C-alpha cells in the first residue's frame, strides 16, 4: 500500500520549523530521502526586503538538493504484526513503554492484551484483517484489528466497537481531508451521534454534554485522538504542527427526542440518512464559541443573536478559501421557541446565511490578514469570489461571510441542558475535516450481545 519511491532527487521548500514535517510526509508518500530547502522564518511576517533575502537563501539549497549525492536515511524499524506481543510487564511498566514509543496521549492507557482486543472484535462482523483505508501522512493501513487495539487503549467498552469502525471510515473518506489534520490552526474533531445507539450505549446528550464524566462520550472522543497518533501518526512537532492545539472533546449526541417533539428531523436525516439509522458525523472544529444566551419574545430576536455570534466566530476572509460548514448547537428550549414560530432547520439556515454580512471595509481588512493588499473586488477580478462581492466601491456595502457555502452546509444539532436557553457555534476549517457522515453497522447478533449479563 506504499507509494512507489521516486527515482530522481526530489526537493521541497518548507518554512522554518516544518522541515521534519516535510520529511515525514515525503516518507509517507514513498520518498524516504526527500531533500528540503528551508525558508528562514514566516513569510507573512516578513517585509519585502526580508522576503527577497529569504528566497535568495533557497536557491543554493535547491541546487545542492538536485545535484549532490545523499545517503538514504534509514529511520524505520520493523513493525510488529497484529498479534505480536510487543511488551510484558506491570500496568505502570506497560504505560511507560507505550509513552516512550509515543503510542500514548500522555494519559494512562488500558494495556491492549489479546483477550481485550478480541472482546471488542466480537461486536463486529468484519474481519480483523479488513483494511478500511490507507491513512496519511504515514500511509498506514487502518484495519479492524488496530481499531480494536486503540479502542481498548482509550478505555472503550467492547460494545462501542461499531461506532469506532464508523469513525475510522470517516477518517479514510477523501472528503474528510485527514491529511490536513496537522495544520497550524490545531482543529479538533467534533463527533456527532444520531440513532437509537445513543440510548443503547448510555450516552449523555443533556446537561454538560461535552464535559468529561460519561464513559461513552469521553472514551470514544479520546479514541479519535489516540487513533490519530497511532495509525496515521499525527505527532506534535513533527506531523502535527498545531500552533496551540486543543484537547479531544467528548461525543455530541443529538437529543432526538426533543427534535421529534417539536417536529424537526435529526441531523442524520439532514445528511441523507433515514430516521432511526445509527449515524456518526465528524467535522473539524477550530474553536467552539462561548455558550450564547438568547432571549426574546419572537424568534427573530434569537436568530439575530445567533447570527451575530456567527459573525464574531467565523473569520470573514474564510470565504475566499472555499466552503465552510459551521455547526450550530442549540439547546432544546431554544429549538422549541424557534419551532413554535414555524421555523424549520432549513429556515434557520437561510436566515443566518442571508443575514451574516459585514461592511466591505471590515471584510477587506480581514482578507489582508492572509493576502496583503487584496480586496474583495480584487478577488472578484481574479475569479476567486463571485461578482456580488464587488457590485460597488462603497466601503460600507454589506458582504456575506458564508457565500462560498450552501445554506445546507450549516449543521444544526439540538443538544445540551433542555432547560437552558444557550447556543454555541463550532468554527469549521473548510476542506480540512469537512463534515462527513457514515452509517454505523451493527453485527448480526447485536441484540443477543447486548443482552449478555453486565451489558
């Protein structure tokens, strides 16, 4: 499953601090001795003179990389087979060994003994050797076996296995863009769950839904980050270049009972699945907004507050990167208020889509965070933005911040304390971790397994 090695010298350019990442990515693509020309510093922080000087340092590095002989780096060691025993010892010794090999997230792991791994495998009809996909950056195979191994390590109960498999299927889907997960914004996954499996596995979707404490919510959230370390090998400072990073967050199940009561459909139906199907949806989340209190006698007062939160949460220039798919999380009491005035989820999406606008002078100011001297009109001339962004030169004309997306790209989830009037927005990272949904497949003997004592 490894890419073929390139037979000629290959050189790439990397910023200071990104050399090891470039080599690691090259190795994953089959280029074990990738030559790297290092640009000194951060281009966006440099003056024109500093930029010229920095580019000048690249020329001799590129020439040397293409012309000089270099011994191939041999850094890999033989990897153990799936059932090999890699270590034996006490609980503390196992954890030290795993930590030293960067197989741990820094918290104690449950030692993945053969017996414990096979217990998780009972909860899927799929072969342990089945390959779900090949994951970048290290081009490693995601298998049912290594899903079970990491599930044990994360503290997951065996019956969580069908959810874990669906999560890795999302990782392996090209739409999700897993290869970008080590980018500098340091986004973390928002895992949303729908279907009767929420209740069967004992998830929390009410008060404190994203807080640690519930085993199903938190251990499955931990699994995502642990699997990212151990299979595609997103390691901080090497392949994970998050400037700050976030901790993993617990699973966010939707309150489908509240959704049904007010006559809406759950997110899974919005995503094209049938009502009652078990579905996992994962989206990147650059940051989660503060919980916003919305008040008012009419629905529009609540929606105006939520729209204002969107304007404060979503960087305006992001529209130039392409579609974004924020997630709006509203508590049941807010959802009920909106539905009582005949607002559907689609109506809410359209309201926010139509009203999330800023003056052009603020939009242009935001654009220049990444593109010096550029304006909305300049982007229209280059075909990056549609014509509506330059219908006049009035600096106070209003420009939409979600125009690059479709209204249906805004995910709406009802969850949280059913008695509090709060809403939150997850700022999504465009093509990086674009919302992707997968059906959760249960084994044929699921009901029998769940009826066993102790479940």
